[in-house]
């Protein structure tokens, strides 16, 4: 069994635009062949909001703006392969972003595609298990109420298409997750 020396800090971004979410199908382990949020390692001295915007752009070509930090997942992944087991530990810092463009570019990391948020449940089995659970349980699918002033009035109208939150609130969560892969199947052994 390979023992990592330390946990790897990763920034992951849930990017939304026009009722769709940006996902990438991973070409590399862990989670090869699974759809998930774009993201990657945080560079030394880089803030989470800088890292997630950079990673989204590098992996997908999409320009995005940081909206809010949503939570941290301490994720342990065990891959059982030919004659050996590899264990990895990630600290996944998840943020919600607003896509500023919809144009995607080819990536060596994997296929990139926009999916309607309404279709996420049907996509669950094809997703990285922890990514789906974070989207569902960290309040990532919820967004702050955006407001618009009507011409000539002082009233404001909610434009939120998801369950509204106080626009000053930040949903923050922490969870622990253990995922094991046997053969080609990833299973969540724990998410709490």
C-alpha cells in the first residue's frame, strides 16, 4: 500500500450559467471516466478563490467569477488495482462560480460539457460520488438572491431560480468521505 506523506489541497468549482452546470469527465485517476466538478491542486501562496478560477479556466477554457465558498471535504480514496492498493487523501475546497462564458475548449484532463441542473439526478451514477453529494448537501445548488431594481421604483425582485438564501449568507459545510474503487466501480463507504 502506498502511503501519501500529506493531504493534497484541491480547489473544486461548481460553475453555473443559464441553469446549467459545467462538468468534466476525468481522464486520469482518481475517478477516471466519472463526471465531476473541474478543479485541481492549489499552488503555494494561492488563495482558494484564485485557485478555483484558474483551475476552471485551465481545465475547461471557461472564464468564471467566484461567488462563494461552500465547504471543505476531507476525502480519502482507496484504489485497488493489480497487486497493490493506493490510498490518497484530499482536502477539497469547494466553491460556487458564475460562468462568464459558455464556450468550452478541449482539455487533456477530460471531456467537458454543460449539463442542465435539472438533469443532475439522472447523471448521478456517472458522477464522482463525492462531487454529487457535495452539490446536494453543501448547499451548492442554492444561490444568493440576486436583485434587480424596476425602472422608476425602489422595490426589488428576486431572480433566484433555486431555493433562495440571504444574499449575505455563505453556506459552509464540512464533511468526511471515504471512497473505495474495486475494478471500475467507485463506492462511497462514508460521507458524514
